[in-house]
C-alpha cells in the first residue's frame, strides 16, 4: 500500500539524467486519502512536484476509483471520476501551473459485465469530456488468498467471459481503447481477447503484472521464461501496445520498500532490465511507452530515479526510438495534440 515516505525517498534522490527529453507520462492516478483506499493524497500539486526535474509535457490519467458519484447508480458512478479529472485537466490547461498539461487523456472505468448496456455508460463518459479515451476494467485475480485481487474483479478469468466480451465489443464501435491490468498467469487470456477483437486498441499495463507475493514470492527466476514466452505471443497481436514500467509495486515482490534507503536508478535497472528489455524487443519502440504508475510505485522509488533508469536503459538507442518510447507512442495511442 502507498504510504507517506517522503523522507525515505529523499534519502537517495538523483538529479535528472536527461532533463531535456520530452516525456508524456501515459499512466498516473489522482486520488484523495480515504479510509477504504490509499492513505496518500495525490492531486495536481503532488504530480507537479514529482515531475518538476523532468520535461514532462503531458500526462494520461488512468482510473483508480477516485471521486465516483455517490448519488449515481452503481453503473454510472464511475462517470464522476471523468468529471473530476476533466476539471483537473482544465486547471492544468490554464497555464497557471506551468508548462505541463496534466490529464490530456482520460481513461476511466465502465463495467463490461453490463454487456451491451455498457454503451450508455461510455456515452456518458464521452459527453463529460472530449479528453476521454477509453476504459480500464481490471482482471487482476489469483486463486491464492495471499495475492490481493482487484477491487473491481468480481469473477475469475474475466477476459473469457461471454457477457464481458459483449461489453468489450462496444468499445471498438465507439473508437475507444482498453487498458489491460492483470497478473502474469492471465496473459494468455488477454492474447485470446486481443485476437477476438483485432480492431480494438489494447494497452498492456505494468508488463502484464509479474507477481512476487504469496505463492510467487522469490520465484521470479522460476517463472520468468513462461512470462517471457507469453509476452512474445501477445506481441504478435498488432492491436496491442505496451507500457514499460509499473512493476515497483509491493505486489511485484522486489522488496524496495524494505530497504534502509530508497533505490538508485542503477539499483532499479539492475533488477528490472531483463523485464524491460524483453518488452521492447517483443513490441518494438513504436509500440512501447514508459510509464510512471505514480503514486502507486512511489512506495518504492522516486519519480526522477524511476525515469533515470529508463534513460539509462535506452542510452544507446537512436533518438527517434527514444522519442517513441518517452513521448510519441503515447501521443499516437491516446490521440493527443503536440504541446
């Protein structure tokens, strides 16, 4: 769980390795502290503080259950999140808070288990904001009681569910994208879904969710070959693009949060390199984008140190390929305008 760990993060804070590289962060959240959720407040001010040393031009907000409308039906309540984030986007677009344009793209939630009836919810999101780009409906589930399943997942193997797929079909009809948040054993199920809907853009979150808790604790080396092969197979689906990052969560089991001081970019990269390199080799720079997953990953590292590892990872790549992974792929996938 995300905690207030500012002194710990400051214990090993690096300057930006490449402060001029243009960045679009395609994956962050905004939320207020609440009893049933993360205790960390993360609004525009906190995002601006974290990104201040880097040339982050735009960001994409990804759903996190924030600001649901308490007066709406269960199906329509997530539209409140789009309404809230659209306000933050307008606040940022005023220019009063600097050059960063936060939440230029908005990804919210709609329950695909509504089947075809989810179209009404999607239309409400689209009516609220022209920045609305698609939805995320979690599939992160595991049979072990020691693995935290998503608050949204109501049934296992959801990607294979017929009613869920009826709802998924509605996305493509509206030109909307889909964010896939799952755990690594479910990657083949996502591949099946991607092949069933080749005209719908699917964005893989967090490297397909490699687990490191419960029965998976200490077993990264053991299951890495299966993860690698599953990712390679998923990458054959041309409608799938991948976010590179988002594996510094406690559920990933690398134990950063237990260190006496926050990890350096070199320490992060030493552990993460093989995962990142396989993603880029499988999808190519034109289908990869570096993500922060803040503030969730903030429990384990600082924003600048995280991006420094990305800079070092691709230091020898041609500039045009760097631009794709840091900026251009996100701009294309989320249909953003240059800023």
